[in-house]
C-alpha cells in the first residue's frame, strides 16, 4: 500500500489531493539523530550514520511518519561519492551507500504502513484513512557547498573557478545513482544560487532522467536566494523542466517564507514546497547553531496557515525542527485544508 511516484502516471496534484490538499514534509534529520545519541562531528554530517548507525536513521524516519509526514527525505544530503572516496571507499561502495540511504527510508515507510494496519501508530488503522496518508520517499541531493562543509551553501559563493560544468561533473553520478535507487522523487535541496539550479536542470535533461523532482532554494530575504540571485529568476529557469513537480524554499528563517512564496508564485503554477529551519543562526566556523536565535515551535506553527493561503501545498521543517514541529504542522493543515480545497 502507499502512493508511488515510480508509476509513470504519477501526478503531484493527485498526490496532494490524496493527502487532503496539502502534504506534510518531514523535519530536521541531524537534529533528531543527535537527540538519539549520534555524534555528527564529521564532514559527512548526518550521512555518517549510514556507516555507523543506520538503525537510528530508520527510527527518525519512523518518528516523522508517526508525526504525520507524507514525505520523508533520505539521509543523502551530505552523502557524495567524492566524500566517501576521501574516506577510503571505492566508487562501487560509495554508490551502494547512496542507495542504502533510500533503502532505509523505504524500509521505514513499509514498517510504518504495516504497523498502522495493526494500529501500532497514531494514524488510524482503517484502510480508507491510510489512503489519505500517502507517503513518498525523496532522495536528497545537497548542494556543492554541503560537500565543502564550510557553510558555503548558506552563502552561494563558490568562487569563479567553480563553473556550470564543474557543478555538473560533481553532481552527475550521484544523481544517476539516486535516480535508480527506488526513490519516488529527487529533492534538490538548499540550492544557494541560480547556476547550481541550471546544472541540475541540464543533468536531468542530458541523462534522460524521468524521476520527478523538486527544487528548493535557500533564501536570503523575501526576494532572493542566499547568493543574492532573485528567487523569481531562479524559479523561472526550472519552471519549464518537465521533471520538476514542485518548487520552493528550505533551510530559511520562517519570517521570509511568506514573501518568497508570493515571489515564486509570480513565475510558476507548480506546487510550492516550503520547509524552513527554526530561524536559528549557524556559525560555519564553529560548526554549530547559535543558541537563542531561533523561532519557538509556537511561533513557527503560527505561520503555517498563512503559507497555505499564499500558495504553499507541501510544508515541513528543516534544520532544528523536530517531530513535535511536524506533528503540529499536520494538525494545522488538517484544519485549514477544507477551507483551501473550496477555493476555485
């Protein structure tokens, strides 16, 4: 049981309809892995658990599904063939680890759906209600800056030596592997500039990849991505790509999301996905979040209805958000969806 985008007739609008009008995306992965005892002080960040503790990744996926998530995102954001090779793994082993990240997420979905039928989770065990909780597994592809592990995905300044072709060469094989991994869609995440979005679009076309994808940018303010490129320009360059089933924003303070949604809507009719971070500041030098700089769960949730009204139809959380955040989002969406669905 479950919604699968591998079906050639996959339709994001149909998935959203089955989800009740708006779908819930999961929350921060690293936050929860650390809460469960993982040590992520490693250039591979959350992906280090693919090596040391895959069972923790599975548990976090399950926690988000129990909280009401319709989309769970694989632990491959910082997983790259280049990074694994630097740790001594062969290309074949590196590719297997990428596939493992998706396999773990798919296993979590299967466990959750089977357990739900036995009423072991909070979702109703009635099959009709289960069909209203469709689940997609998204394979995460982090930006080039995430691989550098120097915080440049929050700035978008890779330097003049990093060209469109550099980015295509870097991402090509990872995209090919994840497109064949069994994931329902590809999530290009925390995109900091227009050139990296262009690299992804080129790779999708050049490699004949048909798996659905969403593109989510990291925002600097209500109008721009972190590099300073206009979000309208960024959305425009990917809007015509047939693979793209949603466009949006992630790892951005909640206060900027409403304006960014309105800006994106100027250039596309595709569904909009938003999953902001907690609003906390990240110190790239110390590699830690600055304490007491973020938005409380209550304040975060207060935005959700406004994001829906502005046009977002997939909503979740990024860094420093938790299953508690996602459960609250799911509760808000269950109340606002009937109103939104009545709109023409």
